[in-house]
C-alpha cells in the first residue's frame, strides 16, 4: 500500500542522488598500510584479534567487476538522522547493480529485530516510496545493544535462514561499536557473515581523519539554523526578549557551533571551551550576564543565547560530580534502592566535595543528574532544562548587579529546545547525496569481502562527482572508556577542537556578534536552484578543509 505524499515529498522522489565517479561503474579495492586503534592498542588488539590491524580501503575505477551472489540485511540503530532512507536506497541500488537477484532485508525496530527475527524484504516498490525522505520509518529504529553471545547466536540463525551474507548497521558511535563486536564474533566463529557500519548522528561527534562528517548533521543544523534565524528576526523586531535556546547534541558542541556559524547569535556557549578553561557554573552565568549588561547599556534589552545540550557535563566541578554519580549508581546495591529513596542514597555515598556541589544545585537539576540514565549508563542531559537553569541564574545575577548600578536594563527570557525538530527532516541535497553514496559504497565493501569496516566518503567539500569512496576498519577508531562502571571498548567521540579552524573563526567573530546586531537569517533548506545555494556542505566542513 502506497503512502500519501506531500507535494514536496512527491517532487523529492524524483531527485536522483549524485554518486562519486569511482562508484559509477566497476571498481577495485586499493588497500593501504595496516592500521591500529587510536588508543589502548594492545588491549583493543586483544579484544578484536580477527578484525584488528586491517588496512584502509579506497575504491578506484576498474575495467570489470565480479558479479557476487549475496543478500544483505540492514538495521537502523539509535536516534533518527536525516538521510537514513537514502543509505538504504543506496544499499538497494548498489546490491542490484552487483547482483540483480540479490535481496535486501530490513530488520524491524533496530537491533532487536535481528535478535527477535522480525524483518521485511525491502522491494523496489517499498524503496521507491522512501527515497529522499526524512525519518527512519521504513523499518524503524531501536536502541537494543548487541553485546551478548545469545543475541549473536539468535541473529546468525535468521541470517542463515534468509541467506544473508552481510549485515549493514546504520548508527552512531555506540551502534558501530556493537557492529565491530558482532563482526569480531562472526569472524572468530567463521560464520561467513560480514558486518559493515555507516556513520550516523546529527550530533556530529562521529568523525575523525577518515570520517569527515556523520550523516544527518548537515540537514539537522540547517533545520535548526532556520528556526534560530526566525527567532533572531522576532527578537530584533520585538526588542524586549532574551531568547535562550538549547541545541540537541549529547556531548559535543558541533551542532551549537555550526548553528552559530550560520546565524551569528549574540551568545553561543561551547562546552569544550568551558571545560578547557576550567570555568565554574557561576563563571558561565557571569559571562552571559556581562553581555546582557553591555547590550542594556546600549539600549538593547534583547538577544539570543545558544546552548549546547551537554554543557552541564563539561563544567569541571559538575563533571566530577557526574563521574562519581555514575560509579555510585552502577553498583549492584544501588540497583535495589527504591526510586523515592535514590536521592538520599546518592547523597550518602558521595565524597564531601561532590556532595557540596550536588547540594548547591537547584533541586530539579540535582534530581535529573541523580536519577534516570540512558541505556549506556549516561546522564540524560536532554532532560535537564539547561536553558531555563542558565536564564534563571542570569536573572539572579543581574538582580545583584542592579543593586550597585552595574545593570540598569530589563531582562525577560523565553526558552526553546531544538532537538526532535531536526532528526527526521527531509534531507538536504548534501545529505541525500552523501547518504546514498554511503549505502552504495557499503555494497562495494561487501563485494570486496570486507567485514568490521565502516563505509566512508571523503573529499566532501568538492562536488559529489569528486568524492572519494572507501572503508575504514572500525577498530582503528576505538579506545577503552568507562561505561556503567566498567572499562569497555568504544569508538572515541570527536569533540570540538578549540585549536581548529571552525572554532577559531567563531572565536574571532563572537565579540562583534555580541554587541552588534549581526544576525543572519538562513531561511529553509533549499532543494532546487544554483548548486552554490543548494549543494553547500556545512560551514564546519568548509572551514576545516580551507587551505
């Protein structure tokens, strides 16, 4: 049964994503030198003896290409990101180009679909309904972690039953860590099933020298930037509100910084800078309040403040508190404590320094830090209303300054959290092309017999025809980190580099943005028009790759 389409969706269905020249015909794999992990080399090698040290792969044109007979399974894992449907479309088209009789199976609602044997065959009629659309609704997503032997063995049963030679896991750093674990297990058992990952997250923190950007980041930041621009225009019109808005992006500040580069707000906080300079919560508040006071002195009682979602975790004193909270709550004893008694239990087990910090926080924030964790044992920072916390503390600071005449203005705040608005947006041309290429490229990795690799596309500030396609061993990106009280192998998150070109450009301009009204109103994502308008990569990529 076909789904009803909006005019935009119907028009986007006809868009043909662009492919790198190297993927437009037969290819061969050009292999580089052996690789090693970014950290804890001996430990990672010991955990992944069958998939460690593999070479980088780059695909180059060839005169002929072997026809390989195989079926593929695909899983969408974790939070949604624009372009997931195009990865699957690329997988489908790439599979049919290599093996016209091959079948693509989608496991439903994430990794749990593999374990529970819930799937559908993705036919051309289904695929065509979802080309160039946002969301993950073609097969759904989930957050089941693949880390137990029973799960792996349950998965291999359905993979064999369906004749699936390779499994493609589309996800972020944790999902691709699971893909690496699964690839190692199947390789160790000689099960003959390959596992390939695709880099997804709007947070932008799944990146390194080989992964230039994670898919969905481009579309999400452009979507948020449109909303921020709308608020800036409203702010500049009403001239009586301070608009505090929080950006999605669990740990790193890539989303907030990219949105700042696109919209030039009055204030944008960068979590990594706060941590590097050792700022306290009061110093962060004072920084914002000082800009509010300066603008008030110029008769401007309005402005915009952009806040990264995870900033609370980067304030050093609170970061130390969270680390101890994680350890306390990871114990077996803590798991038996009733929810209503958990706060008192936590307070009884904190060190004196962290207890003092805990008691200094507003009770609602303290509760949010001490209670629910996500499936990976992390604080659910999206539940902490940091935008309201900061504006409340700024208001209190300004009230103090008013007593001695340091501040004479009026302060009225409004609050926003831009998160889910960007996760399922219709992908930009960049993400439509990039994601389709990632999926198409994954089939080439499968045909080349690779497992434990992530599909990568490089040179992404050039026209899509000049992009470089290949693969990177997932073990190359891994190190050991403490999760739920235990050291585990994980893909290292990429944080904002305060010595990188994008941050330096931001830092060089923010003082001007703070006192002058330099707002930029990006407007909606453009899908049609000149390439210099419609196909632009993010400002982050442009600055990173500028000569």
